[in-house]
C-alpha cells in the first residue's frame, strides 16, 4: 500500500473547513490546540496512514495550504 505525506501550511490556513468537509476518509480536522498568526485553528491530519492520496483536500483549499506527495519506500 502506498504511503502519502500531507503537509499543511498552518500560517496560511484560515480554518474554512472545506478540506475537512470533503476528505473521503474523514481524517482532517481543525487543530484546536494551535492558533496561527491570523487567529485561526489550522487544519491537520489525524491519521496519516489512512490517507489515500486522493488530493481532494488540496483541490478544495482556496488558499493552496495543502501539499500531498507519495513517500518513497
């Protein structure tokens, strides 16, 4: 099974929750323990191993805050 890496630019994230809403695996949440410089709780992933690398979250993000790539084995 392929492993994927998801990276969020927490400084750009405005907590709009579009990535949360559209993730088919429901593994993205707003991190209530972090507040970025803009005052928002940024998105984060709860289970990286469950990510299927579909890139739906990155596609839906209006601020281009999410990068996804396949990890080399």
